[in-house]
C-alpha cells in the first residue's frame, strides 16, 4: 500500500505543478488552432488521408482531362490507396520518369492517373496498363 500512496502523491504533485504552469486560455487557443489547421489541411488535400498522395503527381494539370493509360488499357483491380493493382509496379517508361503518375486538379476533385507494368519498369510492354482514381477535394 505504501508504494501506491507514494505514487498517488507523486501524480498529485506533478498534476498540480502542470496546472499551475499551463494557462487554460493559451492551451485552448493552441488546441483550437491545431484542430482548425488539421481540418483545413484535410479539406484542401484529403488525398493523403484517403490513400492517394499529392507526391504521386509528376505533372499537375489545372483542368480535368481523361487519363491516357499505356496501350489505351486500364488495369483491373485498381485501388485508390495504391498507384497500381497487386502484382503490378509503377512504369516509368511512358513519359513520367520520376513518379509514373500525373494528376488533374479540378474545383471539386483531383484525378490521379498512373502507369503500371508487370515487367521491367523502364521498358514499354504491350501488357502495360494504367489506373485512375478520383479524390474529392471539397464537400
């Protein structure tokens, strides 16, 4: 019991010290600003929270256009949380050598377009395909 009493006294002392040094008004101001900034960041770019990332975009256009996947084919099994379906790798052979993807940001959503391959990432193949994802940017 004695150890529990000492721990209890220690926690009381620490909490009293903390409450004396922390100003409630500043604490609420900082907490509110942090919450507001986080929500604004999510509202302006929810892609990161939903899986897609703005770092995927090697090129970003300002008007919505259609994706032009390799060989005119879309892959099956595309998911918004990854650039390519399971078993595929990003292809750098179709004009987007640093990320394999390009994006179009519209007023209400962003379209992510990525090139995918089952083979060597730096060579074009007739089996290459692409994935496309829309992520809402405003509600």
